[in-house]
């Protein structure tokens, strides 16, 4: 008997852009590899290229937004 396909697998998200910054990225913890710094959903992000809350493509800066390889300014971390 074959095992059923698992639908509960978690896909790894695309890596964030190397230009994304937030205060949580400067805090060292126990090193959990996939833990995001925005667990409270109130994190402030900025782009190192613009030093603003929007990127060079005039789109918002956030963890999910800056993990999109389709953005023209995206460079994987």
C-alpha cells in the first residue's frame, strides 16, 4: 500500500531581498532559521536603496513584498 501524498508540507518562501531592513533584523536570538522578525505584524521596514518605506520600484516594503522575485529591484539575500 502506498502512502497518501502529504498536503501539509510547508513550502519554503523565497528569500527576502538583501536590501530589506527592520529593527528585528539587528537582534540576535537563538538562531531559529525560518523565524520572521514581524511576528506581531507591526514591524517597520525600510529599503536600504531608498531609505524609505517603499522600494526603487515605488512599491511598499515589507517581508512578503520584498520576497517577490518579480520585483525589478529584488536581489535575493
